[in-house]
C-alpha cells in the first residue's frame, strides 16, 4: 500500500480502512487499558523497570495481533522478525539485508499458513475481513493480502513502541512536566502531539519524481528518489514557534509525524489511543518515576528514531 499510486492505492486503502474506523478504534479503549495494566502487573516493585521492554514493546504488539486475530504465543516471534526487517532501512550492510530478506520470507510463510487456516471460516478480525474481500472478487490479490498483513503487523507496533519511549524520555528529561500533566490529565492528548512533533518515530519518508520538476529552487529529474525529512518539517520555525523547545502545553501544534496526503498513516487514531492510555497510566501510577539514565542511548537507524532500553526508577503508589 505504501508504495502504490492510485487507482491501486485507493482500492487497497479503502478495503483496509474498514478495520480502522475511528469509532471502532475508540471502542478498543477498555481492552487497551487492561493490556496496559497487565504490563504493569508484571513489573517488580523495586527499584525500577525498563519501559521499552515492559510496556512500549508488548503493548502495540498485543493490540495489533489481537486486531488481526493472531495467536498470543507468536508475539515474541513478531517482535524478532519485525526488528530484523526494519534494521534493513538506512544500511547497505549485506549481512543485515540477508537477515531481513530471510525474516520477510518467514513472515510471509507465517501469514500464508494463518490465512489458509482461516479460509472457509474467517473470523470478524482484520485478516478475516481481508480474506472476504479477496474471495469476493479480484479486489485483492493474494500478494496484496500477504503484504498488507505484513505492513499492518510491522507498522502497527514498531512506530508506537518508539512514540512511547521517545515521548517518555522527552517528558522525564524536563523536571516538573510529568507533575503538571498529572495535575491536568486532560492535556495528555496534546502532550502526545508534542511528543510526536519533537521526536518523531518515523524520521523521514520517500517519494520518486514522476516527471522533471523544480521545487523551491531545487531541480529533480523524473525517477529521482526524494527523501523528505519529517523531523526537519516538525522543527520548522515557520510551523511552530521556538521549535527546539519541548512543550506539552504548546497550542496549535503542527506536525507531520503521520505523513501527509493520500498515504497519511492509517493507524494514527490507534497509535494516539495506545499512547494516551499508556501515558495516563504511567503518570498516575508512578508519580515519582525518573530516568535511571538521564541521557539514554538512541538507536542508530536513521529512519526510525527510538531507544532500545529506557530504564526508570519508580515508586508505586
Ligand atoms: C506513532 C505511531 C505511528 C507513526 C509515527 C506512523 C507513521 C506513519 C507515516 C509517516 C506514514 C506515511 C508514510 C509515507 O507517506 O511514506 C504511515 C503510513 C501508514 N501507517 Fe503508520 N504510523 C504509526 C502507527 C501506525 C499503526 C498503529 C498502524 C496500524 C496498525 C499503522 C499503519 C500504517 C499504514 C497501513 C500506512 C500506509 C498508509 C497508506 O499508504 O495509505 N501505522 N505511518
């Protein structure tokens, strides 16, 4: 879907969008809260925990796997495959590309098996809806079915994991902000927009020029690959005043972290909802939470910005 133009993109997006209707996504709130509480229940009392390992990674995987109707026992395997697959972006190291190709093949074979087992009696989940669309005519080819499942699984969690980690580090690095949000939890959705703006999980996207063109004095030839920096756009002083400042109470936040135009992220409402519940719970449940390492190490992938570990010290209420 990501790399298609209309009319194929329009057809595929319309089919998949049915599973992401705003009202349906909002109805997932109670279940997402249960998952978040379950993540915290596994956390030991003292002295702290790694937010990436205990919450930011498992939460989005559990949510998207449940939406797709995939078994709980496979969650760890999804994390491993998708980490290997996205490691490919931003490196030309042949060993990493080979491992990513192998992981992609394994994931496609996995979906082939799942889809075959669901055929004939598809459940009312995302994969079931896509199977019905595929069987209902030539609207969806088998290749589109497998690649859409892969996209949803990978896009559905790698990014939200980073939003939770990047947002929490931005918040905890600045004394007093978490307390202000705890006193005013209604501002959490706005704070999440600022987290998205300030440390976008997806740093850039790409397009290919369809014809020779000029843009702001730059010449492009047909077929040129153009890298568009989301991170730079979010810190454009013409879009937001004092863009280098992280301010969860900033008004009229302008950010393009979910992209722009026809490929605007299909999972934006889901990501926002998961992040809202995660931050509400973190802030209320652990009022004295602080970073164990004030400057945690960022991953090196130039396209996906995130932390491999985010240890915090805390005291439970
Ligand atoms: C914080 C979390 C997320 C971020 C920052 C994010 C970011 C993005 C961006 C930047 C794009 C557009 C890429 C482009 O134009 O080249 C995109 C597209 C997409 N995202 Fe997300 N995403 C997030 C969460 C999700 C989730 C939770 C799902 C699904 C469960 C999802 C599914 C998709 C899909 C299917 C597309 C392709 C849409 C199309 O091509 O029409 N994303 N996302």
